[in-house]
C-alpha cells in the first residue's frame, strides 16, 4: 500500500473521529438553594460513564453536574424541588435510540456529579450497563440505597462521612462491584443482596462504632475485608454447596451454636461488626488487614 493511500486512510479516520466528537453535547449546570439542609437525591443512570464526588467552595449550591452526551442516542432530565429546609434532586440519563453500535464504556454519555457536604443527602441510585466511580468521602450521608445492574462500579468513602449512615442497602446483579473504606461511612445497618457477580466489601477506615452487615450471595463470589483491630461476630451456615473461608484460629465458637463465631476481642473492642452471611451456591472469603 503506497504512502498516499495510507495518508488518505489516516485523514479519513481523523475526520470521522472529529465528526463523532463534535456530535457530543456539553452540559454544565448548578443547583442553587439557600437554606436547604436535607436533600433526597435520586439518580437513574442507564448506560454510560458516571462519577460522583464532593462539592467544595460553592456557597448556596446544592449540586453541580456536567456531561458530554450524544443527543442522537441519549437523553437526560433533571428536576429540583424544595420546600423550606428540604429538597429533592432527580437526574435521569437513558438510552433512547438503540440503532447502531452503542459504546457501553461511556464514551458517548459521560456525567460527573458533585454534592455539597453542608446538606444531609439521602441517596437513591440506580446504575444500569455502565462504568461508575462514586466517592462519598466528606459528604453528609444519612441514608443510601444502591441498585446496580450489569455494571462495573467502585463505591468509596475515601474520608469519613460527616454523619451516621443509618441504612446502607445494596442490590447488586451480574456486576463487578467494589466498595472501599466502608468504615468511614459510619453505617449502622448494611444490607447486601448479590447475584452472580464479583463483589468486594472493604470495611477498613475509621471503624470506631458498632454496626451490623447482612450479606446474601447467590451464585456470586464476595471478598470481605475487615480491619484487624475491630471485634467481629460471624453468623454463617456452611454446607456442601457454598464456600465460606475465614481464619477460624482467631475466632471461638459461641457456645450452643455451631454457626456463630466471635473474635477474641469482640466484647472489648471499640469498633464492633456483626456479620450475618447467607451464601447459596457462591463463595465468601473473609480476610483481615
């Protein structure tokens, strides 16, 4: 193939790439509301790439979001309503035209959200076939519900939550989910329902409180990471069809119950976690660090 033909192919490729990029519509918006102290946040994120983090330095701003998306394939909508000190923020992004190839890695539908730490946020998030990375560090989160479909998702509390997270509920399908620094979330009750995916629950962080985690895994596999200095009680039934692995030499069976173990420091540690495991035909691997 001669140089002229090669140059022509490269030129056509560049023109196509530029034309494709030019189709993306850019959005930047702020949600302002003075005096709002509590926000119900509902995010419905179907296909694309999504990020969430802390909003700093914007007084009176509840949320910011920005995105790049292909209007021929996607649409979005958002609303914010408030009355007195309480508000509701709703954002939806969905696929409206499925003709032709769709880039599930998010190149045609990218969004980033930031929320103020000054208001108590209660999150209700649904993620479809997407890549998502959400960092709730230094936010004020009192309630959270996550519904995750065929996605690759990282949930992080990189720094401590500013309040107690009363309920943390996760419904995970055939996805790859990693939850980091859950000790920083300051949760009271965690409920996890996992399907056929691969999951990691990392409870490290400032775990100086008492909490309970109820974990149900069907055919999937879950890695559970626990800080080595906290007290742990594990309630789990082992049978022929599942695999539950943890360092039993560091635990003692509770008298009268073969399915309950407690670490030697469970009654004396400042931070304590009760872990209730229901593993069907899947596996759970518990480690300490």
